[in-house]
């Protein structure tokens, strides 16, 4: 965006997902400020075509299927240039014109496109937490080298980002990362052990994609977010504390060296952090519901239970190990969550699979981009074969 009257041009990766759709809603409400230049989907091509009719992007990418001839004709009629195949996201971010990349894909697939966009000096609005879990060191080095803004969309990190406005890094004592506790917060271990994917998909507060919803049930989501926070705010994991806050009203807090705590509050609605990320440094009006201090739920807090939710412990171990460990943990988690979603494995097989992958991994302490990609592929294969053995 070159002058104040021009619209900010967005490329949205994963536009057909939960974050993608919410982002398009924000753009629709501020159509005087934002324009869509690029969209992507993995397999929901018809949904993306509907979005393209409304937003008229010049570039689209389809990563998981080959668009049919009819779909290609429809996209051509809309004058869209279509990229397809495994590398389509990287090609799109390298070739399209846009001011900011909104990365709303799920999983490690978000890592390389983020790197390519930063190398083109593009600002990033990041929902895809797996990008930083897999390659936080590489991504943050690129951010520094290319002087781009990387603004978090994840509600906790958006909260911390807001609490840190006007503060200096040296004044931070601890980050207090809030967690809803997910659908099994009050369940005993035996019942959790028996849980099926349909139980885990009933998140109490947030309406999200399937993978992150399962991650919330295992609390791996919070583990991924601890790692994301360490990279975004340049902190050791020991300075990030997870606090269960069942109603998800406080989205996270920062405790400072003088004992002050700053928190960011609001109803659980992802359009608020998405809007801030794409409009930063401005704060725009929104008609999202307001939190009612008098009539709203009480703000309560609990300690997380690492015994019932071992994934959180595994994430702390992975970030402590460093190097390729978080990438391996993330890849094994993606494979295990997919198997759990299909009810091929049980709930605690997710953490067991990740644990075994981490234990058999030969750690690379200082990986480059290719080593991370290899570690990710290696972990997927090992996790797959462990799951095959489990189900016989
Ligand atoms: P969804 O599953 O709803 O959407 C994911 C999007 O990515 C879809 O457009 C999907 O296409 C596409 N996609 C899926 N797999 C691939 C792949 N292998 N390569 C490229 N694109 C792919 O996920 P969410 O919107 O819930 O989450 C997106 C990211 O944001 C995740 O990293 C999540 O952790 C994070 N996040 C989400 C929050 C939420 O409220 N949903 C909150 C905070 C963070 P298709 O539609 O064809 O499947
Ligand atoms: Mg979150």
C-alpha cells in the first residue's frame, strides 16, 4: 500500500478454512480499506470459487486436488491465474502482487510459503502457528533481515502483542498464556482414554477447524502456542506459564518486572485479532459482541494437569531440546491427529506416537530449511508406521 488512500492488498492462504472465512468477513466489513489479490484452498475448490466471485482475486492456488475442467473454466471466466499442486502456495506467494500475506492454512504446509513471502519483504498476518513451531529460528531471522512485520492472529499471541504495546522486552517477567482447557478439562483420565473424535470435536468456546480443535482437546494446541510465543516474543520457555481459564475471556496476560499484570479481554471471536493483524498499526471499529463485565461469566483460573494432558509436557520438552525437535513433534502430531479424527487410534495414542517419534529422533541442533523439511518428512513416516503397528 503506497499511500493512505490506497487499499491494503491481501493474499489469503487457506481462505476456505475457519480463519480464512473470518478474515474475508472482516475484509467485507472494511471493503474501503482492504482488497483481496489471492486466495487458496486445499480441496474445497467450489467454496473458493464462490469466494473468488465475491472478492475478484487475480491469483488462486489449489494444493490438495486437481481442479476439474468445469472449475478451471469458472476460474478463467473470473480472470484468475491458477496455481495447483504441492508447490502452489510457494509459487503464489512468489508471483502474486500483494502487500500482506495472511497465512491461514493448517499444518506445516504454512512454513515454506511464509519464508518465501518474507524474502519478498511482505508483511505477514500469521494464524498458522505450525510455521513458527517448525522453523521459528529461520522465520524470525528472516523477519529481522527483511524488516517485515509479522503480526500474530492467534488470539493469545495477539493479546500478548497488545499487552506489549509501549513496553520494552527487558520489562517482561513472565507471559501468562491462557487456555480454555478444552472439552475434557473436567473429565477423568479413564473417560478421556475412551474418548472418540466426536467428543473431542465439541470445543466449549471456539468454532475452529478440526485439527486445531483436536489439538485443543489434547492441549497440544497450548504446547504449540508456548513455542510460538517463545519465538514471537524472544523468550525462554521457562518464562511462559500456561494458565487454564475456562471461559476464554482473558486471551492472555503479561506480568512485568514491577509485578504489574496487563491482560487483554474480549468475547471469543477470531475476527477481533484477525482485524487487528491486518489493520495494524491502526485499530478499526468492529461490531463484534462486547464482553459484559457485570452479566458475563466469572473469570476463574486453574493449573494445567500434565498427567491427563501429556502433549503439553511434550511441547515444553521439544522446545527445551530445540533444533529439529519441535518440527518432529509437530509432524508426528499432525499424523496422529489425522488418525484420531478417523477413529483409527485412541486419544492417548496421539501423545504416545509423538513421544516415540521424539525419542527415536536424531536431533539436529542447528537445522537449515532443508533439514527442517527432512525432519518433518521423517517424523511423518515414523508416526505413520507406529500407527500402522498399533492398529495391526
Ligand atoms: P481449517 O481446517 O478450518 O482451514 C485450513 C485451511 O487450510 C483451509 O483453507 C484448507 O483447505 C487449507 N489446507 C488444509 N490442508 C492444507 C495443506 N496441506 N496445504 C495447504 N492448505 C491446506 O483450519 P483453521 O482455519 O481452524 O486454522 C488455520 C490455522 O490457524 C491453523 O494453523 C490453526 O492452528 C490456526 N488458528 C486457528 C484458529 C481458529 O479459530 N480456527 C485460532 C488460532 C489459530 P480446505 O478448505 O480445502 O480443507
Ligand atoms: Mg490460540
